[in-house]
C-alpha cells in the first residue's frame, strides 16, 4: 500500500486560501475535505497536480489564477443603494443576499460596505481579482473503496471546493 497521493487514493486535506498581497487568510475550512484523487474534480487541476506524490503531513502552497476560475472582475455587479431601501436584516458586512435577474436566475451578492446613508453589494466572487495561494495540508491517504471511487469521495459526502469558493 502506497502512502503517497496517487490516482484512486482517498485523500483528506485541510486548506486555506491566502491573499498573496496582504497575507490575509480569506477562506478556511473547519472540517477536512475528502476526495478520491484523479477521480473527483473537487479542486482545479492547477491544485491537484501539485498533490501527486505528496505524503501525510506535507503542506504545499499553490498559487491559483482566480481569473481562470472566476473570470475578470465585473464592476457592473457592484451596486450601491440608499440604506432606507434595504431591510434591516441585510445591513451587515458579509451578509449574502440572493437576487434574481430578469430571467429568474438567482445570483448571490455580498454586502461589502454600508454606512448611515448607503449600502453596497458585490456580485463578484470574493476571490475575483486577487492573487491567492491555496495552502493545503495532507491529513489522510488510504486506498479508496470501490464505492468511494464511483462517488469520487466519501460515501454520504458531497465535497465541492468550488461551491465553497463561489458562495453558491
């Protein structure tokens, strides 16, 4: 049995996303992310190729091109409104507000700023336009079961780092 990450191995990781410019931790997880390497596209290929051959306890840092993941920052997705037009429960930095476009499609916006007069929301992914690094710590490597290989991860779990990063 190999103790290194390779295809069809079940792997658990902790990770955080760090802003390269400021060093601030932008995203962290409270529970390990488990997936079957080479089967589940839970992470971008940019990240998984750096995990090949790693062992339990290894910590790697991978720069991620957020432009490739989320596209260019779109300033037309930033809106400021009079605070009186916004219900009280939405007047909190970091609050997610789901709105629909004219086709009825939902889109998440995050409250980024408010004061006594205005409130601003942003529909861009919070990582959009930033230079970030994924810091990953390998916690577990083991043979995946046939069922885990079919599912791409732990039975009963639905890991998707992209959901975590897109707030959708």
